[in-house]
């Protein structure tokens, strides 16, 4: 076998109260990467589709190739590859677009090279791709895209990620308005100092969410899906945000918030019907601000990225 194709799912990072430490994967949408072994040592991005010609093809600047380079260096290999990237995730969407490209490439090259690494061992290489994309080697998108389920990043030095299986009766709604928000811009508005009261509130919510997921206790999950650190400032970038949570909750969602750095909005619900209703309600709210949007409803992805062929 000298060629393989892999799929990596979109992810929701932060999950309201879990700023920079929590994320989960969804079933779709996601990115696809095909990797073909070469007879030389060159890393070549042969094609990129779905990005409108915006992503770089230089091997040291694209997340898919950077992830592959990091992987090959770690195993001491000079193997060259051709990379074909199919972008199904919009750029600057808050759905882990850069992470999905890097993760799909890693799963593919790891498979072609005989799976020398576990999924957990691939996380640092995916983080290096994130460093290229947004200047920060964070794991709250790449870890759930690799592992599936909810993932808690307990510590970065040394890296400690914990997978938490999602309850069977939980669905995610993603509503992506047709606007782009760069991660670096949304990080610039974050407060550099926090009030002790906010830290205590946020700590209680993240602990409550973890317990709610593992029991499961849907009422506790709902009460815990609140962010007092990032959302108050980031929400200014999203038209109509003040009403989005209300309409989602009225439609039956457990909670609602900003996916990653936005502008995509996520909601969690106990049933597919409620998740669909929440998506329709949020979409209608965006239309009041003359914003069209795309809605995706799925269960939380428990397996993470996978080989297609």
C-alpha cells in the first residue's frame, strides 16, 4: 500500500466553560486528506480543493504538511509524500478547520508507515500544525479530532489529555453563519487579568460539566454550559449573539455557546429533534441580521479521525 485517504471531523473547542482545555468532535463535516508515498524525500502538496485558493501549498506553511513533517522527523524517516487536501470545513469558522487538515494527514501517514504511534502520541504533532495556523500549539481541537468524544486537556507541560465518552443521548448542533472570524483576532480581545469571582464560577462550571457528562446528568450539563471568561468579550464579533442562547434553549437545547473562537454557534441537546429545532431557531436569529448560515446536526463523534480507503 502506497496511498491512503483519511477523514478528520470538525470539533467544538472550549465548550463554553472549558476555555482552551476542553473540546469534542462531531460526526460531520470534516476534512479529507490523501497521502501517497513518493520515491524521494520531498513533501509536496499536490492539490487543495474547497479553500478558494487561499491556503498555502508550501510544505512548511500548510497544517497538513507540517503535521506530516513533524511525524516523519520524530521517526527518523526521510520518506517523501504527495498530499491532496479536500477542505470541507470553512476557514475561520470556529469548527477546527486547521486542526482537521493536520489530523487527517497524521492519521493517513501513520497508517502508511505501519502505525508506529498511538492516537495519543500523534497529538503533539498535530499541535505543531496548530502553531503554524494560529501561532499557538493548543490541543483542544486536535485532541478530540484524533481521539473522538470529549477531551480534557489537563496540562500542557507535560501534555496530559483525558478522553471522556459522551452520553448516548446527546446531540450537537453547529450553526455556521457566513462570515469569517480569525482566531488571532478573537484572542486579542480576551482579558489578561480575571476577577477571582469569575475564576471560581468558571471552575465550578467545568467541574459540573465533567460530572454531568460522566453520570450522565443532563440538568447539570445544562447548568454548567456557561462561560464568564471568553464569551463576554468574544460575543461582540457575532451579530445577534445576545438572543442566540435564549432561542436555542427555548427550542429545547441543554445549552448554547460559541464554538472555538467563533463565529459558529454550537448547542447540545438530548434528542435529534431538539437539536434540529435549536438549529432552526439559531438560523432564524441570524437571518434577522441578514446572515445566511449552514446547520449541521449529529451525535458527538466517539471514534475521531478514521481511514476512508
